[in-house]
């Protein structure tokens, strides 16, 4: 490509680019579940700006373009909650999602003393679930949101690299 992707903290000036990228990336999820009213597609710019101010938001930049983003917060009990991981479609399958996930885990461990991480994904989001599994996340709960959507909650302890998950299949209730 000639340029390398850098990962750093988002600023308020990044909100519009992040929102556009989020909208682009969640089209396939909306199609997969037959629901274009999912929160990442209906979030307003003001709501995103509020989220930027209240949580840790990282962006991946290729030059001036934001090509990936991830968000996280740490609860009082030390649980790092990770959400809204997006990678531009042309940049997918090159390890950028893993880099963003490792970066947000490290940042939440430093900034908020996260001792474990928790996230969720839809039951049909195979590529996303596979990514999380390779990073060491294991399913801990399933919630039926609608007749078309079950959300799978996954978690791992801070410091786990995910290498064992590469050798073990994901099983329900694991």
C-alpha cells in the first residue's frame, strides 16, 4: 500500500468519519439479520460525540482516512466492555481487527485497570465470532433479542493471548 496504518485515540474531530465508517460497516450486519434499525445504523452524530467524551475510542488511520475503530469502557468491577469494532471493507482480512482489539484491551488495562473483557456479537456473525474466538474470548451467555437475533456474550481474562482458542472449537455454554 505504501502507507502503514497507525492506531491511536480518537478525537472529537473524528466523530463524523467514525460515524460514516460505522454506517458503511454495519450494512452487512443489517442485511444478515434483516433489520436496518440496529443501533449502529441509527446512532446520531451527537450521540457518538457523547460516547467519544465518555469512553475510550481508538481509530486506525491510513494517512488521513479512518479505516477502523473500536470503543471500550471499564466498569467498577474491572470489566472492560468492548463494542462497535469496525474495519473498512477494503481493509478486512489483513489483521486490522485483531490489532484494534489488542490495542483497546491494552488501553483499557492501563487506563481503567480492566481485569477481564466482555463483548457481544450476533449469532449469525460468523467472521466476528471467529475473530473473537482467535483472540481468546469464550461464550458466557446468550440472549434472545428477537426471533431473528440472539446476542452471544463472550469474555476473557486480561492477559490471555488467545492462542489456546485457536486449537479449541467454540462450544455453546463454554
